[in-house]
C-alpha cells in the first residue's frame, strides 16, 4: 500500500510538473513559430535532429541501467552494491559525454556540408559539444532519482531548466533575428546549452545531498559488467535508432523538393508537420508519460520477484485507463482541429493535419505505456528493435513516396510508422505477460462515449467556440459528457451496483 501511495504521489507530482513544462514549452514553441516562421522552424528542427543523435551517444542507455540496477539492489537491501553501480554509472556518463563532444567536432565538416546542406556554420556544433557532458551526467542522475522513488526532484530541475532556457532565449533572440537564420539557430542552441549547464549544477547539488543521506558509507566502483550488460545493447540499438531517426529527418526536406516544391516551401511544410502539428498531438501524452516513466523501476521490482500474475492485472488496468484517456483526446483533436489551430497558431495551416492524424493518438499513447512496461522488465532491446524496424520502413516510404505524393507522402509515412511501432511493441509485451486483450473496454466503450458526447453537445447547442475561453469551456463539457457516458457503461461493474440490485 505504501509503495502504491509513493507511486501515486510521485506520478501526480511528475504529471503536474510535466504538464506545467508542456504548457510552457508549447507556448514557447508557439512564440517561436509566430516570430520565426515555418521555414526557420523547419531548419532548426533539422539541426535538433543532429543534436539529438549526439545526445544519444552521450547518454548511451546509462540512465536506464542505473534505474534498473539501483532499484533492484535497494529492493534486496544491497545498498553497497547499489552505490558501487551508481558511482560507475556516473563515471561512464561523464566519459561518454566527452567522447560525444569530441566526435561532433571531428565530423563537423561532414555534418555541416552533407547533413545540414551548409545552412549553418561549424560554430553551432561547438556549442552543442560543450553541453553534451552535462546532458550525460544529468541523465544518469535522473535515473538514480527514479530508482529511489524521488523522481519529483528531476521534475523540479527540468522545470527550472525550461524556464531558464526561455529566459535566456528571450534575451538572446532579439539580437539575432535581423541577422539571419544561422544567428537565430545559434541563439536557440546556445540558450539550450546554458540551460543544460545550469540544470546540471542544480541536480548535482540535489544528488550530493541525497547520496549522503541514502549511502552513509564510502564505497569503490563496481558492477561494470552488469551495467554494460544492460546499457551496451541499449546503447548500440539506440545509436542505430538515433542515426536512422536523424536520416529520416534529413531526407524529408530534400525529397519534398523532388515533388516540385521549392526549398523554402519544403522546409515550411516540414516545419508545419514536425514543428507545429506533432507537438500539439503529443502534448496531452504528458499525463501518460509521467506515470509511464515511473513504471520502469516498479516493473523492475515486480520482474525481480517474478510477480507475473500481478503484472498481467496491472497491465490490464493501465491499458484500460490509457485507452479511455487517449480516445477522449483523439475525439477532441478530430472535432476541434480548426478551433485549436486558430487559438494556438492564429491560422489554419495545421488544422487539416491535426484532424487527419487525430486517430493515431490512441496508438501513440498506448505505445508510450507499453514501452515503459517493457523497459521495466529489462526488455529495452525489444523496444529498440521495434523502433529500428519502424524507422527503416519509414525511411523507405519517405524516400519513394515524397517525390510522388509530396506532403501527403509524409503523412502516410507517419501513419504507417505509428501503427507499426505500436503493433511490434504490443506483440512483444503480450508474449511476455499474456494479459487479456479486452477490445470492449479498450476501444468500443470509449468510442461510444466519444460519439455520445459529440451528440449531446449538438443536441443542446453547446458547441460555441467564438473565443479561446469558450473553446476551453466546450472541450470541458465534452470531457464531462465523455467520462459520464463511459462510467454509465461500466456501472454494473462497480460495487455499488450490487447493493442497488439487492435493495
């Protein structure tokens, strides 16, 4: 009961913090989109895809190994082994961060000329290299806090980092807007790096304080082989996945040009989908992601004690909650795409794509939960295998479809990617746990609740979206009707229903 309470409290704190971060982050992205335009956003997104590849090298699965090993050893009350693993992980993180920074500078000419089409200079890569060791160390410490069920400290530091980054960006950006795309991108990257360094400083202080409380003894390094056994397969598959993901992002603008679009229009189209539509679709996923990350150490503990029956029951409950939430969100995007696009971006450029991609929300959010469960059961390689397979298929589709279908080819590739990723992850988890697949509760009841809510809104003429405030009120009404309709369908399963029948 205490563990469940701790999980709920941590999850609630993380959700509130992450929701704050996502709201602020989305508002910041809207600010940048309106100030810089879709084309500049597209170019910056391209640079970030390269940035994230080297972040993957810097982190290399060490955070996941730290979470799993420390949580398992603490569950067995092996504090000394846990601390040895932690010290080794910290050293490895610093080393990998430095190596990643060296690599980005060694291959700077290739990256600028081939990957970024000479859109920016090598200066931007130098700033990225400075931040990589700090990102690696922060990632390892985050894994440690997750293991000791104090992930709320990570949430606090991440919130601090985001606010700090926005402040620095607002200071630097006005000076670079008039100078061109390269200076704008340098300002954005520099703000990110400064925020990462400040964030690491804060989280390292938190780590020292917690370490002295949790581990009141001195210990040497150790458990290198065990860390390597967990992190190396994850790292290798992460490198492949990240490289493929980067290739995927890099070929989109160039293949769009083959369809007849100009370079400017290609980057603008890419910026609308990747920089404007996708952030909107994944925004509500923050509610799922917070608890999903907390599932990793919890499922590690269940896995260590071989609680397979318990795993099946918990999976069923998690999937039911996730499906109810995700289908509600999917209906909101489907029904209010125009209004949301106008309220957020003051235009309808993204509305069509939000509506068209809204059914994918269910698969995206469910995949987030499934990945969290698989990682907790130390099946990270399975997760990466699914991601790699998905990326290979997506790259092939992008390469051949974009010149023929243009932006619609991009949309088709996103649909195939999400469905394929979900299917692979779902099958992998089902083979491990053999949980019950309840289509009635996962799909039929939530869909009926969504249709019923839409019907009620129109019957009583509650659809009024003349302003952002009325849009929020209308969506709130929709959610209320949706959950009432879903609860009514499950009334007979509630304990109170038996009392009513007896009465």
